[in-house]
C-alpha cells in the first residue's frame, strides 16, 4: 500500500553505485563484459545515474583496472555515467573517453585520508582543486564524495564541525554535488539531522547534498528517511547491497537500492525505477558472483517468484 507523506520530497534521484563502489570491493575482478551488462541492466531498470567505474591507478583498485575497456561499452547509454577520478591523470583518462560526469573522493578525517590517499585532509583537497577546476572548465558535472562523516574506525566519533569544514571546502572548490558518506555505518537519525542542519547554517544548501549510508548496524534506511525529512532528494545506493570500502575493514555493504526503492514506493515518492527489473538485475549479478544478494527486498521478491 502506498501512503504518501506530504512532508517528504515528491521525487528522489537514486545515484546508483553498485557497478563501481560495489564491485571494487570484490576479492577478485569481475569480467569486463559482466560489468558492462550489469550497467546496462541497471539503466534499463530506470536508474538515471549509474556510476560506471573509477580511473584510479590499477595498483590501488585492481578490480577496476579495466576502466578504459569498460567505459566505451556503456558510454552511449541514455543515462548519466559518473566515474571516479583521483587526480588530473585520472581526469585525462576520463576526458579521453568522453566522460561527462566525474567524482573526487575526500575524507573528513586525517586517518582515512592517510589510509586512502597517503595525504593529510588539506593535502588531498589541494590535490583535487586543479582537477575540479579543469573538469568544470571542460563542462563536466563534478561530485565531491566525503568519507567518514559520522565515524572513523581509527578516530571514533567525528566532530560535526570537522565535517562541515571539509564539505564547505569541496563546495567552494566548485563541486556541484556533495555526497556525505557514513563509511562504516555508525550514523543514527539524530546525528544525520544535526549534520545537515549544521551544513545549512554554514551556507551549504540541502539542494547540493546527497547521502551515502552503509548498513553495518541496520540504520541505513532510517538514516535515509531522516535525510529525506530534511529535504535531501539525492540518495546513493547499491544494487543488491554490494560493496563496502577496501580501506575501512569494518565497512559492510551499501544501502541496497531495492530496499530503498521499496520504501520510497511505499511512501509514494517517485524514482522512475522498475523494482521488478532492478531485482532481476541484482539476482543476475549475484549469480555471476556466486553468492546470494544481501538485500532483504531482493531475497523476498526473488523467493516469491
């Protein structure tokens, strides 16, 4: 049954990360053709934004070493296909293949910046600045990811003002969209509301904010609902609940796109996503990986079939 809540947004854009953030966490590389088919199936299910791959050095993320081979196989799809770029070299590779949407990946904490980029937070921001500037000059859409916004496995709770400072730096750099990551899944709804309010008070409008929750403690949907009540309309999710974080071992899977769509459908919030087709895509991908999907909705719907 659909029960509309007029206090919530009428429409939400799902930023699908399964093909990039999900598959980069696999122990072994998935064949390029399988990745491309997964992206195609996700697009066919109605997802308007499907993160395709990452132009990082293969040594750091070997699972995505085939970016040059993959992107040409999917770039003509009628959807946005963001790619992650860590620096200007990554941007060069993305531009050469015709990418129109890129993302940079920052950290709210020094420990994770060191583990992920071997730099301090400010050094990482300085690295991204020319990349973002060049991307904007080339007419690209730029997203800024911010990890460890709610907790860090080495530092514990992350002060809200610390997150606000780095988010503002990304915004001032020119990032169109700012994705707040609960990388180890420790956020709770009150914390989400407090951070969003602090960002607004610091001059970062809700319209530029996306949320990216992990379900380590089963809080991803409740945290998403808190963000929606605040007015957020872009939510990151991963088909089938794929993913984690290769540099944060306590991070479990992302919020499953199917679980998110089930909730949004029940609230009467438009997404443009066909849940049946999306579930079929995730079941297919689970078969390629040789294990069942962790998504509760995928399991429920596929079991009913």
